[in-house]
C-alpha cells in the first residue's frame, strides 16, 4: 500500500521490522516511544510534508513491500480448506 509512514517502536519485538522497513526506505522511524520528543515528531512531520520527493520514494518503497492483497490471499486460502 503506497503509504509513506512515520513509525514508533513500542516493544522490543518491533526493532527488527522497524530497522528493515527504514533500510528499505518505506518508513521513517522515530525510535522507541520512551525516547520520543515533541521536537522529533514535529521535525519529522515537517520533513515528510515538505519533501514531495521523499514521500514519493517512501510510497514506491512501501508499494514494493505490500501489495494490499494480503486479506484476499488469506480468504482464498481459508476457502480452499473448506
């Protein structure tokens, strides 16, 4: 789904996926919620809003990861079991 995202890590089990998505350019990660500041949120939002090339790049990266058809694949698989 071609949606640029800003994410926050809530729990340790989210570290790896946050790092991978960041490295792929699909998201901007603000880090752990316990370390979050208003200034960091504001500067990141301003960065995304003010940079159409960044949003386009993030959208393209996200589209390559998620096609938006996962629910259909799950339903199809479940129906095949019935």
